C-alpha cells in the first residue's frame, strides 16, 4: 500500500522549454478551474498548504511540480473558466497539448465536479488522452456536497456520460478524505506499470 511520507514543492513552469526532467514517474492532475485540483494534491500529501488553493478560479497559467517521493505530481492549470476569453482558452489548449505530447506521463488524473455534468472541455481532455495514449483515471470531486446515497449513482452517470467504465471513476472529497486511498491505489498501479515499461525499454536498448 502506497503511503506518502513527505511531499515538497519543486518548481513552477510556464513553457515547454522548462518541463521538469526526472526519472521518476510523473502523475498529472487536470480539470477545470475550481474543480479542486490543488485541494486534492494537499489531501494526498496530508498537508494543508502544499498546493495553493484559490477562491478566485482560473488565474494560474503555470504547471506546478511536487515531489511525492515515489513519484512526481504535476498540477496543471485549470481550464474552461467561464469568464476567460476565447484567446485565453486557445492558449490553454496549446499549453495542454504541448504538455501531453512532450512530457511522458505515468498517469493523468482528470477531475470533474461530482455535482455537475462533464463539460465539452472535459470531453476534449479525454480525447487528448486517448490520442496520446496516456493512462488515466477520473476523479469526481466534492462528494461531501452530495448526500451519501447519491454518490454512487452519480459516479455511474458520469462514467456513462464520458463513456468510460464505472471502475475508472473514483469519488473523492478533500474535506473528508473520502476516496484518498482509492486514488493512491490507482497511482501505485500506474507507477508499477510505468517502471515495468521503463525496464523493458532499457533491456531492449541493451540488446540492440
Ligand atoms: N466541499 C468541498 N470543497 C472543495 C473540495 N475540493 C476543493 N474544494 C473547494 O473548491 C475551491 C477550489 O479548490 P482548488 O483546490 O483551489 O481548485 P483548483 O482546481 O486547484 O482551481 P484552479 O487552480 O483555480 O484551477 C476551494 O474553495 C476549495 O476549498 C472538496 O472536496 N469539498
Ligand atoms: Mg489550483
């Protein structure tokens, strides 16, 4: 079972020249502004103030990297904030596509708000993931805002809407810690797969 001993902030990056290079597996966190990306990172770290959470969404255009020991977490800028102009949205799309095509990821965790139906941006995100063959999990955030009996049926609805298996959608709450272990389990699996692949690639190279 994966346990986080300590997590530290590494760096903020604005463009692809400076993407963080590491041998450790990288897990990225994506989702629209205000969905709870930074809060989720704090929950996983067991630290309240590791990633800055914001009441006013949609201002950060930076990728923030955190060292979690076994792996690196990348907090991606939020997308789809209603008040952001078209030009801004285009820039965000470019940044995201650059990132997904350049930085090799062990897993991308795509966040949606459990109370809302996935947006066209959420669906575009999934299309990128399929296109670049990036392993992903979906996390439905803010489950504490729903009555307990409503959580499971909502996860199913979200899975159907996004055409993914219901086992790929994890409910979570950064307020109560609900879903934390399930997310860590998904990360642990992805890290193991990533390391296995890296080993195979290395062996292939020595054989050549
Ligand atoms: N009730 C509840 N509130 C949450 C949860 N997660 C996040 N929030 C609140 O939602 C707001 C946005 O959270 P952030 O973690 O800053 O969201 P973000 O996705 O990082 O936002 P950007 O960085 O602006 O894209 C904050 O007021 C959080 O306190 C949750 O699980 N439950
Ligand atoms: Mg944030």
